[in-house]
């Protein structure tokens, strides 16, 4: 039908046999409401909900122990691939790389978290003259969040390379160089025998003590504390 204003309408029957007319705009609004409701319901099935206008994860948090070790014979560098979680690296008079800590999985069901734990082991993978420590978080389903907090002991002479996304980083008592790249997190360095290069998207605190080589810092942050840096210091941020 077309009403007296010339605006296209549709007529829907109601219980008493009469018809109720809706304008085109009202029909579009109803369709949008239905689509938003369906989208929110679908999101809830994947462990996501909306609260006060913010996107939040829900479900339960499940913790699992982490343990791994491997020989560092012939290695000159240890590389960490841990997108979410804290990393603490300490050098020592040891021949192996030893990893301990815990893994947190946010999931709607315990059975799903158990399967994700099995598919995201911490592995030590030799790659030429470097040893890769990877947490395999990319194997987790999109509706779950995995975070690994690692405490690692390495031979003191190894160089260290860390790649992460969100987490705090602490490295101490290593003789080699350090390269660290992350999106967000606090950084604490002490007794670094080589140089250190830091690229961080956002950090509340960067603290470096007793670095024998040069120190290069790039990124954004709040507090910066440097003490006893033997080499040249470059700060861009």
C-alpha cells in the first residue's frame, strides 16, 4: 500500500483481523534489531558478551603447569615466541634451557580448555644455531584466550631474543646481546653482558641496570630508569 504522504509502507495482519502499517524506515529498524540480537547471541556461543558497551570474555579460567627443557649445545641464541604472558629469563652456569611456569586458559567449558592445553604445549625447537621456545598459542580456538607465564633458566653465554604481544619481561645475568619486541608490557633488565635493543608499543616502566653494551630503546612509555650503561644510549619515543 501507499499512504497519503506517498511513503511506501507494508501492512501486517494483527489478531483482530485489521492491518498495522509500518513505514520503510521502521521495517529497516526492526531488521537491524533482529540482526544485532542474533549477532549477540552468536557471540555468546563463542564465549563473548557485551557489558556496558564493552566487549568482554567470559567463562572460567583454568590453570595448567608448564614444564620443558632441552640441550643448548651448539646454540648461540635462544628465541622466545610467546604472544600473551610474562617471561623471566635468568642466565646461569648450566648446559640446558629449562622452562617452568603456568598456563592460563579462558574457556567456557573445562573439556574445551583441556583440549586447548593439549594442543598448545611449550616446545623447545632447535633451528640451526638457535633454540626456539614457542608456546603454540596460535593453535588455540578464536573463542579462547591463552596466556603463558614462563620462568626460564639458560646458559649465561647465550644471546636472547623475545617476541611477544602483551606481557612483562625480565632478563638478568646474561652475557650475550638482547633483542626484545612487544606491543605492551613492563621491562626490567639487569647484568646484560652485551647490547640491548628494545622495541615496545607501550610500557609503564622500562628499567635497565648494568648493561655492558649499547642500549637502544624505541616506543612509548611512562617511566624510564637507566643506571650504569657502559655503551651509547639511544632513546626514540
